[in-house]
């Protein structure tokens, strides 16, 4: 088996998951997957039980040229914990070029 045969997975986030010292001046959240993803496909799903909804700006998420890193503009508040699912049971629109959904990932 190769990485190309497996479902995509999150390999990196900015800020890092669990980081408690995120600068509230951060302008965008970035998530990198293990393989190229389909353009204009994403699921930034809130999890109110674990934190506030990610306050995204008016701009839509976008992928870098490598099609592996998706970014979304944010306006963070100090002393606030945010939680967002990158795919979950109801929303699975982060998909690779073949249409395979990424495994769910909770970014807190």
C-alpha cells in the first residue's frame, strides 16, 4: 500500500492542534493534508461542545498551488477556545482528487 491508496489525512495545522498560545492577531488557519485535494471542497464544521465556532471572514477558503494546504481567513478573539472539525459524520467535503473523503480531524 502507498499513501496514494489511503484516504487523505491531516498532517499539519497552523496553528498546531492544542496550541494554547495562539496569537489572536492570526489572520488565517491553515490545514495540510497527506495528498492533493479536490479544489473548492472543504468542510469546516463547528463543534460547540468543545469550543466556539471558528470566526471566518467573508473570504472563502482556498487551496495553495500544491492542492494539499487549505487556508481560511479568521478574526480570532483573545482568551477564546475554538473547535472545528475538518470533516465529520455529517460533513465530509474535504475530499481528494478521486473523491475519497479525508478522515475526520478535530482542530482545537
